[in-house]
């Protein structure tokens, strides 16, 4: 959400140290003028990515404002709006066509039409921050949603008679889904359950990390408000507000929580997200002719060296 180019550069250098070669910069709900400025700034950064150091931005993830008041988390309620084709087009145009993913609550009026329109525009819709019933979630999937955002967090709880959005996300093979495997957002047993449900081909790791990542305990900005970091928890008024997780730690946690080996867990941070974004096999695999984005890891998942476009970053 910052419009200072040096801030984005610092983030990208930090991510490269943790094995991230490319990423989706993610916005947070804000007044429309601020959000449009952020999209314009990120579009410029993406257009000059070959000149940048560190992790490369591939496209923008719009997380909000098309999300539920009931499951908005720390997103400011006064800036949430109902989804519409017209509003989507404003965001799309501000992004210069670099919008790649949109988190949306499928139960909201206008959501189904917006999901279908986004798909025609080449934008991947992700179900999240949602209080949807099972039926409402399935309507979203039928209209073109392909993914789910930080599964379990900011979602209607799973119930054995009304499975809700979680029932659809966990059981529908048309969806990939991501999790924040930091041991804070999800209990390790839930991570294991998620991995069993989505399997090696449909599970994806994200960080949901904010600017406080790697900075230690203290108070930091997230969009328009201030959050407090204590250990692995990042909170705003007692509620979780993003994370300070790094992707290499998410990888190691997946190995520990799920009992998976390094080769199994790696797919969740490489090939699976590349498949979702439609950039495989150019990214996500090590094969002749693909981008020379490589990470050298120890058997335990610690980063030794990161290469982006064939150049070492550490």
C-alpha cells in the first residue's frame, strides 16, 4: 500500500533472502482513492521488474474490498464495497492490466457476475473473507472461482450439517487453496487436515506477511492502521492482522506439521502456485528453457542461496 519505490525494493530484497523468487504484491482494503493509487504504483513496479533487485512482482492480488463485513478480519468496514463489474474494471484499469488475483466473498450481491467477468479478463478469483454457505460457495466456483484465500481464517466455520464455504473449499477438486502455516493462524493439526484434504497438487503455501516481517516486536503500519507484533503474532485490537511468517519457515512448518518430506512440501511453494497463475512450466519447475529462478536449500529446508533470472541474490 506504500507508494515509495524504496519500500518495495526493501521488501523484495528481504523476500529473496527467504527463498522467494517471485510473488503477488497484495493490497488491503482502503478508501478507493488510496487503493487506486496503490494499484497504479504497483503496476509501474511490475512493468520495470527486470530492473529490480530481489523477488520479482508477477501481478497484483486484490484482497478487499469485495469481502464480507461478517468475516472482514481487520479490513476497515467503512471501505468495504459490494462487488460489481464496473468497480472491478476501475481496479483493473488502475492496475494497467497487472491484476492477477482477486479475493472475493461469493455470497455478496454482484459477486457471481464479477467473478465471471474477472475470469474473462484473465484474473483468478479466490474465495475468502467470506461467510458463505456451502450452496453460495458452490455458486462462486461454478461461476469461475479457482482458489481459496488463507483457508480457515476469515471463513464461516465448518459445520457437519451446513458445511459452509470450508466444506466446499476442502472437498472440491476444482479449487486450489492456500494456508498460513505459521502455527498461529492454524493449529498444526489443522494444517495436517488441510494437507490431507487438498493433497499435494492443490495445496499452496502463502505468508500473508506484512511490513513488520523480520523486524522484531513492536508497532508497525498495515495500510491505514497500526498493528502490534509480539513474537509470531501480529494483531490489531486483539485480532490477527496478517503475519510475520517467511516462506522458508512456512515450508519447514509444513514438513513438521504434516510429516511431509522436503520434496513433497516444495511443490506447495513452487509448481502449485505456478499452475494456478498459468505461468507453468516457465516457472515452478527446473527444466531447460524455463526461468533460472532457483533456491538452494539444506535437507531441512533452510535457504543457502537464491538465484533470480540466473543471478545470485544473497
